[in-house]
């Protein structure tokens, strides 16, 4: 220990100590900065190519099944042979749900809960479609038991299939939130800035010491090390800040609106199914009218989801379509109020005719089209911002360790030049 103290008391000993400290500092900076960059890059890549696409598939599955149920119940209002357009829409929804389920099955990952949900949906979906076909066959022949099959099918869907789809959605939403949290955490950016300050300060102090003992103002290798370290540090800080801003934009202008608009569309399908089941049961249904009223309260502005879509649009600057959505929902609500009034006045036939009229179908379809268009726009905004997030970090995984090693090497060369003067 005494020998070390004596050695450090000499100028060559101090130069050796400075070189060791610079190497340790460079290694600490390089490793920490590279780990922060890779953590952010992996999170941004996961959001872009894994968790958000899987969440969209889960949303697509839930939405398609909800719309299929609403369409199936609507076809029973006409009696006999259902309209070809509604039949095609129902079959298209089932195909869309099957495709989404297949994608989720392939990419669901290692979560036991997610795998169990996928298996349960795969097992119950054929049972649901089978009950719908049984209801359809009886309805075409005018048998009243068709309504019972339809109610059983709706119970299977809402009680089992949609419940599992909702659980799958929650799992993917939690994973996406975790990736967003990792990719936008300010702690890693603050830590990187602190490391940059410390590393540059160490180089500055070392150069001041060399200038004092050698009476030379500049040490070119040390100056080069400082320029390189400053350059890669600025690159890293700007890259991480850009990635964080882009990922926040992807969440606020893309993922959040997709989730809100998808939930609105699911509730709209649920309301349509409730209304159709109420009419199919010809006044003997007590459950579906209550659920319909509950769903409409969840949708209605200003506190409902339609109002939340408007507020989110104003907050994110993406609300150009929100007023049109509110107008279409008001028209749909007025239409359903008229149907309910006719049903309540014992005019069930008039209520069914109004519910199956071209105007009524056009109102519901226009509202659904509004939501579909806005969901597509939100997904495009997400894709653009997520691409910006990954692009912000391009090249840093190689540049950070390589340039840090180069800077450390130049610093050692600069110190060695001064150290050689004492031999």
C-alpha cells in the first residue's frame, strides 16, 4: 500500500492512474449506454412488430365475433330466408375471426393464460356457429324453437368465447403497456446524460492536467478522444430522445385511439345484438333490453365512449372525424328510440319492419364505417410513429461500443506520449 502511495505521488504514477480511470470510465460509459440503447431498441421493435400487432389481432377477433353475433341476430328479424347481404357479412365476420385466431395461435408467445384463452376460443367457436346454423334452419321453416337456439348461441358467444377473447386482449394490452413503459422510461435517458457529463468531465480534467505538467496546450489524441466521445454522446442522447418522443406519439395518436375506437365498435355491435334479440323474442325478453340501455349509456356523450373519442381527438389533434361520429351516433340513437317506442306500444310488427328497413340498416352501417375508417387511420399513425422510433436508434448499437473503444484508445495514446517523456 505504501509503495502504491509513493508511486501515485510521482507524475508517471499519476499518469498511469489517470489512464486506468479513463479506461474504467470509458468501459462504464460504453456498457451502460449500449445496454440503455438495446433495451430501448428491443422495446420499440417489440411494440412495432409483436405486441401491438397481436393486440390488434385480439381486437379484430373480439370485434369480428361481436359483429357476427349482431348480424346473426338481425337476420332472424326478417323470418324465412335471410337477406344474402347479411348472410355474407356474418360469414365474412367468422372468416375474419378465424384468421385473427390463427394469427394469435402462432404468435401468442409463452403466456399460459394466453394459450389457454386461444384454446378455449378455438373449441367454443364451432359450437357457436353450429347453434347459429341450427337456429337458421329452424327459422327458415318457421319453427319458434329457432329463437331458443339463437339465444343459446348468443349465450355461448358472450359467456365463453368473448370472455376468453377479452382475457386475451387484456394480456396483450398489459404486454404492450410494459413495452411502452420500457421504451419511454426517462430514467435511462437521464442516466445516459449523467454518464456523458462524467465521461467528458474526466477527459477535460485529464487534458488540463496534461497541459499543466507538459506546458503544451493541446494533446491531439486526447482532443480526438473528446470530440469522438462528445459526438457519439450527442448521437445517443438525440437518438434516445427521438425514440422516446416517437414511441409516445405512437401510443397517444395510434394505440390509444385504436383501443378506444375498437371498444366503441364492440359496444355498438352488442347494442345491435341486444336490440335484435329483444325483437326476436317478441316481448318475452327482460335481459336484453336492460343490457341495451346499459350499453347505450356507456356509448352516449359526453361521458360515454363517443364523448371520450371526441376528447381524445382534441387532445391529440386527430379529432377531425369525431363530430361526424357523434352525428351518426345521434342518428342511430334516434332510430333505436323509435324502434323501442313502437315495441312498447305493442306495435312489434312495425318495430321489426323499422329495424329491418333500409334506412335503419344504413344508419348502423354508416356508424360502423365511421369507426372502421378511424381505426384504420389510427393504425396508420401508429405504424408511422413506431417506424420513426426504431429509425431513431439505427446504427447506435454498433457505433456506441466501437466509438467508445476508439475514444478510450486515443486517450491512452495521448497519455502514453506524455508518459514516454519520463523514461
